[in-house]
C-alpha cells in the first residue's frame, strides 16, 4: 500500500497542495513573479518526491539483490533493469495525474491544449526520473538512506539555482557557469514550463 501511494499518488498530492497557495494568482505584475516562483516550486517538488520515493522503496530491492547476488542469480544490471521496469510506468502515470492537477492552475481548462499539457508532463516526469536515478546511483554506493538523500538534494538544489531561470538572472552568472548550465536538466524543464505559462497565457504587467 505504501509503495502504491509513493509510486502513484505522492507526486499528484504534492502538486495538488500548490492550489492552496497559487489558486488566486492573477495575470498582473504580481502574478508574474508568483508564477515564476511556482515554476521553481513545482520542479523542486518533483525532485523531492522522486528522492523520497526512491530512498523509501529502493533499499528493499537492494537488500534482496545482495542476497540473491551471492547465490549467483543476478548481476548489477539486472537490478537496475528490474527496478526501472517497475518504476517507469508508474512514474509516468503519476506525472500525468500531477500534470492534470497542475494544468488548470496555470492555463485555462475550458480550452485545453495538448501540446502545453505534454510540456508540463515532460517537465514533471523527467524531473522525477532524474531525482530517482541520482538517488539509485548514490544508494548503490552509500548504505545510509539519509546520506544519499542529502547528497542528491544538494546536487539538485544547485541545479535549481543555476538553471531554473527563476532564482537569479543568467547575466549575473560567470561565463563558465552559464556554459555549464546548458547541460543541466533543470534549464530545459524550466524552459518548458516558462513557455507553457507565459507564452500560452499572456500576462498584464502594468
């Protein structure tokens, strides 16, 4: 039951909580900054849920693998293939449900646009998957779940700061940081959400 909740409902529930804080945001100048912060928040939530889900569920797979590996039944690649085969379909469905909850918050649900919905879905799903795969990588070499979660959180926070486009201006970054931010997932997920929110729904910044 816990595994089903984490795989399917944790991300939609986290995104649904955003309605408590952003449901009254308008399209004026104040709404512009609020929605810019919303982008960083939803990416951070996707990363956070991905970390939480993985550090909770993966250790039992790792323990079982260690037992069966000593018997010569499996290899390291088998563990990753088996876990991702189970995880990826559930995470995609979870991200789709979360996108359904997020879409009416930023766009008009009366006139739905499939392309912009796909942008949201891709941004949420890839953010979740990145956090999940980083967590798996650390859990393969670090026994402590807390230490793995802290390490992955630190990496993803740095990615958010450098590449979200919402925390600081790119003009304030050193040239080498600007170049390196081009290879960070957060930059492109943030760009998809910015395009969806600000291009599809013009703001009235007066």
